[in-house]
C-alpha cells in the first residue's frame, strides 16, 4: 500500500524543514548552528531532511539519533527517527515514533503522512483479517496529511496509490485515482506527468507510460529522480531498452552524483550487457562519491545472476560483489544483509560449492527467518 519514496519509484518526496532550538551541553552531540528555520545542523553536512531525500540514511541517523536521545519529546525528532527506523527495517519503532510525533503536534501534515507510510507498510505484512483495518488507517492518515497541506505531494501520491489498489467498498477506485492525478498536476506539472505514468502502468499501457515519463523528463530535465524513473522504466520488460536505460541512468548521475540510484541503474544496465570494464568504472565512481552505500554492487550481482547459467568468470565477479556488500552495514532502504547472504548462496550453488551455499543460506535465515527465496533454496539443497 505505502510506497517508500525511492528515486527509482515513480514519484518522489517533498519534505519540510522544521522549527526548534537547542543549546548543546555535551561535545558528543553534533555541533549545531542556529538558523531561522529552527534546529541548525552541522555546517559541513546538509540537514537530515535533505540527506533523507537523497537516500543518505546513515548520515541522517548520525545527526538525529543523539539529539532524539537527548530530547525524546521533540515532535520533529520523533518524526525524523520514525523515517530513519522505517528505512532500516524497524517498523514497530517507526510506528511508535510517528504516533508520538502526531500526538505531540497534530497539525503537521508530514507527521500524518509518515504515520500513513508505516500503517501502509504494516498492512502489507499483516494477516488477511488485519489488512483491512491497517489499510483504513493508512487512508485516514494520508487524507489528514493532504487536508492539512494540500500541496503535500507525498500524501497525494499515497492516496492515488490507495485508490488504484483498494476496492470501491474500501473507498478506492480508478476514477478517484485519475482525479487525484489531476490534482497533482495542478500543484506540480512534472509530478502530474509522473502520476499519469503511474495510471498508465496500472493499465499496463507501456506506450502511454513511456510518453508521460518522457514528458516529465522534458519538463524537469535535471531532476535526478525523474531521470532515474525513466531509466528504470527502460530496464523493465516488455519495453526493456538497455541503451536508453544507460542514457537516462547517466543523466541521473550527472544531475546528482551524490545519490546512489543513478549508479545502481547504470550498474544493472552495464552488467546486463556484460560490459565489464564500463561496469567496474561505474562502480569505482560510485564508491568514490557514495562510499557508505554499496547497493550498486548488490544490484550488479543480481543482474549477473539473472540469466539461467552465467559463465564461471561472471559468477566469480558476482561473488566478489556480494562479499563486498556484506563488508558494511547496508544503507537504509537497501537490501538487508540477509538478502546478500542468500544471493551469495545462489552464486556458490551455481559454482558447485553446495556446503558453502548452505552455510550462506543458514546465515540468511538466521538473520531473516521469513526470507522466502532463502527458505526455498535451503529446503531444496538441504
């Protein structure tokens, strides 16, 4: 139901700066400067909302977590920690923090939108009987967010998604989604094009989806997230077009070389084309620009595994990528270590190293017992 706002998705976040003040009493906390908007963040790093929008969850966590511990009743810090915990897979704490932020300051649109986000994610994993209740909570919070701030595009995209997926008996409907797309277009024409692309995707009309995405890219030719969305479109069947995927992925990197999604899409494209020198160059550039996010390595490894029987030298390359990914904590919103252990197990099985593959699968299931792919592979190999 809820969609984490990744640049690879069809829409993106519009976040808000916040107001508060703090005089720090310990040198262990970040050194802040006062700004007119409220909390002032380290002068040598963007504020956490900018880091979150760019996918730099670890850096945002390093800023926000010590402040939250010192000021646990600050509404904005509860909101930010909810976003961060959600990105790192702690949905329970994320919900509690979002609920507290709303309780502390009920008239903030983005707090309600974050609560809608975690309610929607809870609905996705809830039992069949509980899904409906969580979906209604999602809708209610998203509607409140949109009512408090009609220009909150995150909330409006959430409602569009609800209308596309929910039956009419639960308040959904394709006609409502189309109306919401028009509302989004009135606020932001490029995002209106993205909304129309989502409607076309739902209709399985790839030609219309492509047209709307390209229109959005023409309106905002330097928008990293829109360019990444176009590149991602060209990586998907049936319209898969690797040269165009590469072109838009490179445009996304050029638009913002400090974000991972352009590199990730470029890595997938180059690995799919077996252009190993170009792939190594792209991965090296990503490591230089975003050393704390190794997701391009993971995605390149998965792309190598996609064909039924990759050559042995390509399997060795994929193994290297997965082992490098496992050497560091994953960035927020990226595949967990359990997924990398599972994928490494796949590589080792294809290389005929069954005992090592089983060891990786056991590790994956210890870290994430409900990881379906690892469950199936372990059952088959054991």
